[in-house]
C-alpha cells in the first residue's frame, strides 16, 4: 500500500515537472508528542499549486486546470486515493506548494521499536486473523475506461478483495470460461457496445443470482433495478470510495456464495 502511494506521488511529480528534478527522501523528525517519526518526502521543482487549491486537490475527481473534465488528463482520483491509503496506514499527510515554486508532499509515520526478542516471532504454523477491515469477496469489474479499473484495483486491494477487471462482455465471459467465479459484479451501465444490466443478466445465466453493483449517471433507477434477477444496487457517479466499499460489504452480507 505504501509502495502504491509513493508510485502515485512520484508519477504526479514527474508529470508536472518539465524542468529541474524530482527527489524522494526519508528522514527522522521529532514526533508531536514524544519519540521519533519517519517522514517520506516527494519533492519536485514543477509548476506548483496555488494555496486555494491545496485542500481541494485531495477531493475525488478534482483537478486543477481541468474544468472541462478531459479524461485524457486522468480522473482526479490519484491524490484522494493517496490520502485514504495513508489514513488506513495510520499515517499523516501534508502538502507544501506554491505556484511556480514546486511541491513537496510529506508522509509521516511513528517510528516503530524493534522487536524485543527475535524468538518471540511467530512460528511457521501460527495462524493469524485477517485484518478487521478486510472483505471476503471475489469481484468481477466490467468497465471500458482503463483509469476507472485502475482506481478500483487500488481501492479494493486495500480491503483484501480478489478482483478481476475486464473491459467488455467478451472479457467477462473469458474469465468465467477460465474458471473464475465472482460473488459480486461491478458493472458500468453504459459500456461502449453493451448495456450493463443486460450483461449482468447474461452473466447470471451462468453464475446464478450473484449480487451486482451497477455504476451509472442514469437518472432512472427503477428501470435499471427492474431488469434481470438477483440483488442489484445502483451507484451514481461520481462515487465516493467508502460508499463503494460499503455497497460491496452489503452485497456480500445479503448473498449466498455461488461456489
């Protein structure tokens, strides 16, 4: 998870730095209360961000200088995922930037003490419980926008969810023919060459009444829910990440495993 955060920050820094350099550094710093924190910093000499945008750039789908929401410039999910991931890791996040002066993003974690006794480490046959926030789900996500699927991989991966991503009906059917049996479907309603609800119906012919989440900007939920069999939940764009996670939890709670 931390590697994903750093990859995102470094990619952003390179993207917005046409001259100069990008530096990744780690150092110790006094903790606010006591002890020592570890601070990971990503610093660039790029275009920087005006102070009035500092809080907003961590909001989902917000992009500085992309009011027209040009998808070729990305979806504006990167920094919101960074913020959520750092919070899940119980870390702190701070950004320092001025227009034309570059940007530095600091990630701060408490420094852990080394183990007191090496022999206290768990033996090979010791069993451990899954994290309390993990979700036992196998999801097949179908969307023809690659950036959406990438963001789903990052978000759902944080909760230990098994995920397969495809762009269309052919890809979904291929996953099933290879033996994959999802217990939740996440399907975009308006695929380029398909109808998401109709596709869910076709997949249920093979899987049984597997619960499905339909992602849409459509304003007629009754029509969507009236098609197909099995539990179907409609989620409207833009979708807040934690809302999606809660919908997955609910779908699993109400379903019977199809395998």
